[in-house]
C-alpha cells in the first residue's frame, strides 16, 4: 500500500515539473524570429521587384565569396569556444573568443571592401537601379547585426577573463554562440539567394 502511494506521489511531483527555457534564451529566440521575418520580407520584396521592367542584373562583388569563408570559419572558432568553456579551459576559451572577434571584424571590413567593389562596378546605393540598392540594404542590415554580435563577443571575452564563463555558467556563451551561428546561417542564405536571383 505504501509503495503504491509513494509511486503516485512521485508521478504527481514529476507532472508538476514544467518544460522551461531560460528567460534570456527565450528572448533571444524571439529576437531571432523577428530578424528572420525582417529578412524574409526584404528577400520577398526583392523577388517581386525583380519582375519589374528595368531591373538591372546584379554583379556580386568577389569579396562576398571571401566574406562567406570568413564567417564560416568564425562559426568553427565559436564552436571551439563553447567546447573550451564546457571543459573549463580558460586559456583556450579566451583564444577561441579572440579569434571569433577578429574574424567578425574581418567580415565587417570585407563588407566595406565589397561596397567599394560595387561602386567600381557602377552599382550604387542611390541614383542607380533599385536592384543595386537592395544589395546594400540587405547586406548592410546583416552587417549591423554582426556589429551587435561582435559587441556580445566582447562581453563574453571579458566575462571569461573574470572566470564568469565555465561549465557551471554556460548561459552567456551559449546565447552568444546561438546568435553568432544564426548570423552565419543568415549570411549563407542571403549569399545563396543573391547568387540564384541576380
């Protein structure tokens, strides 16, 4: 009888445990969802405008290809950073975060080089064809989010120095990694989209 009652209490207690997500992680996912909707709207508008008369074919700057490799490599170093944090390897964590920051800054510098290349190709933000404006707006908005990601990396970097990022405190770096990988995937989507829809 007592065994039956204890098992019933156990079932009731287990049922009371809700599936939950850290509030900050939930907020991050909401933000990511809003960014996805924003870029989905822009790429949808791009497709619609592409059917208009006078649409000028876009020549993508070669620097975009280089930037794609850079942001992909930064995701690899971010994976290394998370792994180092889980293993409580502070030195590796700091190195990995530093590499990710440097690659993030290299990506941003590469975007400016890409814009210079577009200007040399006579593809301007204003005064030219609307197709060229789309490239600046879409890639520029992505770059703005990358700037936010780099700031987040700086916060994680200093947190690692203060030993606030380790196997027992993973929320900050996990959120940073989620956002950074999202930015990488978003750029890959935009890059492929622009290749397929010149």
